[in-house]
């Protein structure tokens, strides 16, 4: 992740003793507009992105009319508005399975 530097984004931080397999590469944007601008840029460049959690669990239709005991979901709400994921696929011949 060295060399990735942009004031509009933040990257996940790992503890020194942790090694990730990075099947998803989440990026935390400064705000929802910065994320949307990047989605448009990536799409125009032929790069697929995804919003990993577009809705909070508490906003799911299955919970309509049910009593909510959650008090504050500030960080979860921020992540739902600002996180974007890149999906990594293993390619044939690289020691992994193809996705097709």
C-alpha cells in the first residue's frame, strides 16, 4: 500500500503481525461525494467497484416495525456512506481458481 496517497481517501490499517489476503480492498472516502466521484471515474476507466454495505442492518426491510434498541450507529452510518470496495479475483495459472 506504499505509494497510495490521496487526501480524499483513507486505507485500512493492519497490525504489524497481521497479513491480509485482500480478497476485498476497502477504501474509506472523506465523504459520500468523494466516493461518488471516484465511482464515476473508475467506471469510465473500466474498473469495477462495489458498495460493500449500502444499507445498515437497522435499515433493512426485514426490521420494519420492529423495536430498535440501538442507540448510536455513527461509525456504521459513516462507513455505509463512504466505503468503497475493489474485488480481487485470482486468475488461471496463478495458483488460484478462475472466477468464470
